[in-house]
C-alpha cells in the first residue's frame, strides 16, 4: 500500500504491506440510470440528517440528474454516464438503500481495498498497467465524463478505474500512512482514480490520494460499490480480491 514507485507525495508514504479479505467490486461506477431509481424510491434529495445527496443545481442536464414533473430524471443520452455531483453522504446512503433492496451488505470501498483492486493485486502504477497511454483513459475532457463502459478492462475486469470520475472511499483522509503520526482531516474523505477534467498523468496513479469535504457535491465525483457477497449478475460485479 502506498507509493511503491517512489515518485509520489508524502501522504502516500510510508509504503507498507497489508492484507485484504476477499471482496466483489463494481465493474463500473454507478450510473445515472441506476441512481435515479434510488432517488425516486426515497422521494427526496436529502438524507435523514439533512445532508444533500446530489447537487441538482448544476445547470448541466445533459450529464447529470434533474427533478422535473415530479420525478428525478436523466437525459436520454446520460443514462450510462457515471452519476456525479454526489456527496459522500449521498454515496453512503445509496449503499445502505441498495443493501436493503438486495438483502446483503453493499458499501463504499476502503482506500486499501480500492488501491488493491486498481492495482490488480500487483504493483501496477495505473489501472491498465505501468505505461500510460492517454488514449486509453478519459482525461483532459472538459465537456464531462464518458459512459462507464469506455475503454479496456483492468486486470480484475474493472472499467474506468483510472480516469473518467473520482470515486469516494469510506475512509476519512489522513495526512500519511505513518501509524505513529497520522492526524485525520475531519469530515474529509479520500477519493481515488482521477477524473475527466485532469490532464497531468501523475494525478491518475493508483497510489495518488485526494481528499474532499464529505458534504461537497462536485461535478467530478461518483461512486463504485463493494460487497463481500456475490451480487446478482445484472450488477456486473467482478471479484477483485482472491
């Protein structure tokens, strides 16, 4: 875990060995068409504590979700795009809702689980390997993300694990991996993967760490789900830790 390549930042250090339990990880980030089912089922855009789930004031109906004619909707062309403008609270509430629908626990990944899955169980620098070809990833694309099935699969069968959209993790952000001096940035959560609007390839390394205030609803953050139980096939989950 951490920057095994030696060209990262101090918050990616020290490198340490760790183990993860077996899990299933979403092959794709959650899409707009999946997320509107959740919103229409609960019938609101705030959680029980008053936290905003999704920013509907973005003015970007082509790539996100709007409330119109008494229902949450996405445009016809945006269904398979990743949901975004999503707070961490929105992501965790979606996981709880989906858990109740499926009858098994679904959650956000920890940072450790996310990096393990992205690296394919090895020390891959980026999602598709140790060489970065910009044409293989969704980057430098200021008009917004691409559909979630863009490009090649990673070693563990994951799509767009690098680029396209940041993905929330469960963890609060810590300033390093030092077990003896590791303060928490309260109410800020780790996000991983890089996003469509970035262009510096160092931002897409599997060990690269970002933090964001958990109530923020930015246009570049979505989610990918994890379960330690095999989920129904139509969720297209891939087993990422064996």
